[in-house]
C-alpha cells in the first residue's frame, strides 16, 4: 500500500486559504457597496425625473386653462360652420336635382319640328345693339 503523503507544512495551506477567503470577503463587500451606491444614484435620478414630470404637468395644466376659452371659441366657430355647410349642401342638392329633372325632361320630350323660316322685312337702318346684362355676382354663403 502506498502511504498517503502527508503535507509537512499544513499551516501554510491554511494561511493561503484564509487569505483567499479574506480577499473574497473584500470583493463581496466592494460589490455590495457599488450596488448600494448605484441604487442610491438611480433613486436620485428617478426623483429628479419625477419632479420634472410634475413641473411639465403643471405647465400643461396652465396652458389648458389659458387656452380653454379660446378652444371654446374655436369649437363654436366650427359648429356654426358645420351648420352653414349643411344648409348650403342641401341647397346645392336641390339645385342639382332641379337641373337634372330639367335635363331629363328635355331629353325625354319629343323633338319639335322647326317652323319654316319666313322672309324678314328689310330694314333701312340696323337695329341698335343691346348691351348684354352684367353677369350676376357669385352667391355669398350665409
């Protein structure tokens, strides 16, 4: 049988083990300190962002109250325009319907035979030329 070798210096291995464990403790403590500092830093940054968001929300609320009256005025104008537009569209629809009926009647009616032209009496002086009436101005919207 082989004799197990006995370490002549067991205390040196124990000292090395103690040193390695001490170093691991320092590393673990350093990691914990870095984590705590990191979380504290993130907490401060989140608190700053939260205060900025609160300031922005207050400004938006202030703008809403400042422009609230103006928005109501614009809404009233849009409502009145939509009502006028509805009336105008109904009027245009009625006009288009009337024109369509007139065209349909003219197409559906039998053609009339034109009368034989009669000789016109001769005139010594040409008739005065009448001026064309001025075109009607475009209709204004109500």
